[in-house]
């Protein structure tokens, strides 16, 4: 049974107000979920795609601890030298933390620190995409 509140008006007015709030909440939830799945299908989470942030871009010679990164573990110094790499961070909601991933930077992709991209956590080559609708963060101060 609904509780009656007399200072705001009749119980009918209160019910209409609750109905409006419920409808607005449902509309907001639908809108937000629609935005979060805008790139579903092409950049699906189940396929390894994560929304990440560019931390820094490094040359192959500047990769520190190449055996730490899965994508450079088996490469010789000569093979490393021929590429540029991107170190990205992305959220891991189920584990409540942030992961770092290093991938090869495609030659046709121009990125900057702080930029938001989609990164495939399962791949090393062809692992990045910058969809046209994805917003960009401002570069971090003092990095570059």
C-alpha cells in the first residue's frame, strides 16, 4: 500500500510524479546503454576489444623490459627496432583494476597520450582502432 503524503498534494499527484520519475529513469538507462553498445558487434568485448587510453608511444629501442610484454617477449633487438609501440591502459571491471597492454602502432595511425581508442587485449598486430565517434581525452601534461 502506498504511503500518503499530504504536504505535497493528493495521493494521485504523488503517483503521477513517481510515474514521471520512473519513465525518465528508464529513458536515461536506455540512452546510456545505447551509447555504451554503439560499437558492439565490431568492437565486441567478448572478442577482446577494450576501451583503452594511450599512455605513451615508444620506439622499439625504447621498450623497457621487452620480455615483460606478451607482444615483444620473443622478439630480438633487431625485430624490436623496426617498429613503434603503444602502451595503453584499460579497465578490468570484473577484477576492479587497470591493465596495461603494449601493441604495435600501425604506421597509418597518428595517436597521442591520453587519446581514447579501442584495443584488442588478445592481439599484438592490428589490435587498435579509433572509431570516429569515440571522444578523445586531452594529452597529459608533461608527457609526449
